[in-house]
C-alpha cells in the first residue's frame, strides 16, 4: 500500500499557522464547521440521489454522528453523505478555493482579528479550524454510489504537509477524526459537545446524534440499575421560519441569524413573513449590522438559502435577490418549486421571479421604514452597505427613484458625518436653481478645497460630496431626481449667474485672440479653451464634457485593464483672474513674447495638478516655477 506525502499550498500553510498560533477565542466553532461540512455533504448526496438511486446504497436515513473516545482522546464527526475520492480530497483539503484568501490572511495577521473572530466565520475557513484543537486530524472518506470505489485516508499534523493512502471503509461518507490537543480534552465531554451543538448547530436539518450512556432500572430485578448506550439526537432541527412570529423570541431570531451567517454580531433588522397568492413561500431575512470584509469580492456568496417544503435545496440562491441587496441573509422556503429544482430551472422560473420581486420590495420597504423611524440605525446601515445599495440605481432601472430616496449624501454645507437626502437637497435649493450638483473625489477634505467649487461656495449653493469610485456612474445613471437634473461640478459648462450669452460675449471678445493663441499652443493637450463659469479665485481648471468620464473613473477603469479612449479635456480660464488681464496686455503689445508660452505651460500644468493628475513634465514644471521665484526675489531686492 502506497503512502503519498503532499505539501499544502502556501496559503493553507499561512492560514494554518495563523489559526494555530493566533486564535484563542471561539475555538469551539470547529465543531460547527465540521457539522456544516457534513450537512453539505448529505445535501449533495440527497440531491444526487433524486436522479441516481445508487447513491443511497440501501441506507434509509441521513445522519451526522459525533463520537467521543475518551481513551483514545479523539472526537469523530461522521456523515453518510457524498464522500470524496482521493483526487477530490487532495484538492479539497490541500488548497483553498476562495479568492480573497490573501486579503483574509492579511486581516488575520492584523491585530484586530483577536477581537473579531467573526472574520473566521465570514470567510468560512471550515475544515482547517479543526487544527485549533487538534495535534493531528485524520479523514477517512468513501465516495457514495460508486460500487467498487476505494476509501481514502488523509492525515496531517499541520506541519506543512499531509499524507494520503488507501484504506477500507464499508459505509459511504466521511469520518473526520480529531486527535485532541492535551489542553483541549474538554471536547471529549458529552456535556460540552451538547452545549456547542445547541449553540451553533441546532437548526441543522439533519439529525446530529451521539451515543450516550444512561442509567436504567432493571425490569426484572427492581432496584437494580444498569447502564445502557442510547442514541440521542442533539439538535432540535426545527425550521424556525415556519413558526408564527409571535412564538419566536428576539434571542431565537438572533441565534438563527448567527447560525446561517457565521456572524458573531447581532443582525440590524429581521424581516419575517409568509406570502400567499400567486406564490406561496415563507421568508426569514436579515439585514446584518456589519459588512463582511469580502462583500465587494467576486466570489462573495449571494442570496438566502432556498428550501422547498422544509428541505434545503441550496445554501445560497442568488436568483432570489438582486445583486445590490447581496448583504441580505436568510431563508426562503417555497411550497411551489419542485424538490429536484436545478440551477437551470431557477434561472428562468416564473415562481422564482415572483419571489425575487416580492423580497426586493420587502427589503426596500423595510429600509425606507428604518430610515423614517430609526434614523440612527439606518445611518449605521448606510455606512456599512450604502456602497452596495447604490449599485441598484444603475442595475434596477424600474426602482431607480425608490433607491435614490434611500441614499444619504455628504455635503459641502454639512459637517463631516452629517448626511442629507436628495429630498432635503431639493428643499434647500436656492431660488432659481435648476440643477442638483455633486462633486466626486477621493477624500472629503480634498473635495471641499477643490477649485471646481469656488463659484458654488461664492453663491452659497449646496454641492453633494461623493467619494465612492462608482459614484459618477451612479449619478450618471440617475440623471435626474424629481424633475431636477443631476450635474457633476467637474464636468460640462457651469453658468451659475445665468448671465447667458450677453455678458459673456463682451468678455469673450476681449479675450478672443488670447484664447485662440492658448488653444494653438495646447492643441495636442486639450480639446478646447473657454471662459469658466465655475472659477472665482483660481486661474484655470480642466473639465470634461457633460457625458465624459470624470478623472477618477477614468483612472479606475484603466486600473481594471479596460480600454478607455483617452479623451481630451477642456481648459477653462477664469477671466477675472489678474493673470489673464496681464497676459492679455502682454499679448496686445507683443504676441510673440516667450513669456506667453512659458505662462501657458505653467497654467496648464497647474490645472493638471488641480484635477489630481501629474504635470506633463514634472522636472520642467519645477524648473519653471523656480525660475519665476528667482525673478520675483530679484524684483523684491530691487
Ligand atoms: P468550505 O466548506 O467553505 O468549502 P472547508 O475547508 O470546510 O471549506 O472544506 C473544503 C472542501 O472539502 C469542501 O468544499 C468539500 O468539498 C470538502 N469537504 C469537507 N468536509 C467534507 C465532508 N464531510 N464530506 C465531503 N466533502 C467534504
């Protein structure tokens, strides 16, 4: 018989190292993780048995068994589920399938992990948590339904490698045997096991059983006691969502949330209802109070668990919820769907569509209600999930207005941390103001100081501050709110004075030749040069077209490897800035003065700096500024 020794992948080594050496609290979750894996394995087997009767191998009942062997110092979690082949076990227990593993390990390496063990749960490190309490772990598994399938034995002491070899096992499924560490022997205790299961696995649908010794009185020889072993089911297996609301306490709701979400903190909101009519289903949904670290990752598991008549079909059904509500956790139990419903059926199913629509409405209504009646709580929600909710503006056209009503905004007129709604913005608009203005940026401080806001501040017009990289797309998608156009202050033309063309014409004429000259000098850099309606103190700035990308968005898309057409910007100059008067005078006297070229380049580079870009030639720019400074000092010195 051959024994193969294999190396763990690097990320597994790092993870194991961290779990063994830096996690001290909530070690008992290892049992929850193993039971959850066992339950998944049974679900898979049950699902396959619907189309392949061999899977059952004559067994009637799905079961998860816990065995504590005090003499050997081992706890074993066994299931009669799908099992694993040798190849499968090498892959499943030697690598980590999740993307975002590196981010997770980083978070784990940070100090905060010791106080935030829920990170572990969110990531679902599952199986590897066994090494928090064991020196050695042995897994024995046989794939269900394959008549002559071999049994594989996997074993590791978490020393960087594991071994696999063939072995024998008559029944299908998997045994995970934990050789407990000397100071973790408490998990051999029946009472301890019972407690941990009650706490974390009570709602598992399949029975979790353990043989317990009972003292019994002899029937024949009264008074004489003897000990018997009896199988006891440790979990209540109750489908809490099917109980009437009035019979469920807040604690029960919260415990169930923790069970399904692997979150250690209380949820922010519970939504529990039964729908009747076109579609019959029960939904128990939760809005968490904290965003999981990986909510923006691609492989974040989306959607509530789907049950059909109490039987779990899948633990995350993304067809049941729109992407922008992916923070919602919970359970949906349908009476209309078939038990052997497949992914393909789910994707084009009318019932599923109805449920999704219904859930979406319920969640959005709940949020609106929270915003109205529990503002502090809503604020907390929005800080955590506003970034995700916003996506709905872009993706759910029909509910654009409803979602817009739920958004909160930072504003240049408010202190940091105080938010307003779009309706409040409308209520505070200046007489005659026709548009809703926003500025995008990377920090609040930077945005507030932006030269693009000068004219707005001067006229006391409110501007919303938006700091998420997707904001420009979101606001572009919203277009307008209650009849008022939404406009970025860094794009397109701004004419707050409504001076129209008449006043401008006069100034325009005065600067016309100079503007043409600047245009010619910068013809490779900018698309146009024009007088600005948004500047007050600064000399000039760069803007994009109304429909163009803002610089932040352009950078983001380039960073994501997208082919962004490099669009030229428009240089806006401030006609009331003394520099242009001066330049105009110089230009009038000598249109070929080298000073003009020098100044135009300096001004253009300044404008680049102001929009957050680099000067075209930083060295030349620095040189030119220094030269000016020297000249200025000379002048001062007389
Ligand atoms: P996760 O469960 O989040 O995928 P784990 O590390 O807990 O991560 O498990 C890794 C994989 O190992 C599982 O996805 C599954 O394929 C396999 N596995 C673990 N336990 C069992 C089991 N009891 N029966 C069958 N497969 C299992």
